[in-house]
C-alpha cells in the first residue's frame, strides 16, 4: 500500500482506510476528501510541512477548512519564524507528493504539532500517503505515534 498504511498496520493502530476517486482539478485536496467521504471538514486534517528560519522542517496537522497561523505554529514548535517549505523539499523529506503527504510513514520523523480541535473528536482523517486515500484514526494515537503535541495553530 503506502508507508503510512504499512506503519499503521505494523503498530496495530485503530485505523480504517478510505479510498475515493481523486479529481485532479479539485481546488483543495482536503475539502475534496471531506466531500467525497461525506464527513465534516472539521474532522478531516491536512498535513503541512513548514520550514523554520534555521531551515529546520516541521509538520503542522490542521483541519482542511482552516488556515495555518505561522506565528502560532512557530511558537508551538519553538522557532522564531516559519514559512511553508518548498514543494521539492517536502517531497524529498517526506517521500510523499503534495496533496498526498501523510503524517505517518514519512522518510524522516519531523517535529509535529496537531491542532487542538483534534483532541475533542473521536477520530480524525489524515492522508493515507497518496491523493484519494485517507486514514481515520484516534487523534491521541496519531499524536503518540508521532510524539506530537496539540496546540492552537490556526487563524
């Protein structure tokens, strides 16, 4: 399958896999996933890779209908500033293509922060490692697996 699903299987996480026909013309991969899976946007999370002022990479996981707040994510991760990482750098460091970046099974484990709204949900959906593939799992299991913290990182 994908490194994300292989890792979930290996760690015996409580997960379910969902596949849908990805539309290459979709404006937002995350909103498309929510629509095609028939779940609310607040439960589907996107995985964004940011770069710090020292060129360190980190991951922010947030609802697909939210905008990342760079100041909040920098503070949560202990950086002075962050910006979106270059697409080629993201693909090289994670092993995934944009629109299919999963927080699970990345080539290199990066510091990770998950938006705090995930803690209140019974489960969340994240990319399964390719466009049109989602994994549903408890946010706490995702956080434990990634050694991630929960914080407010959106506008």
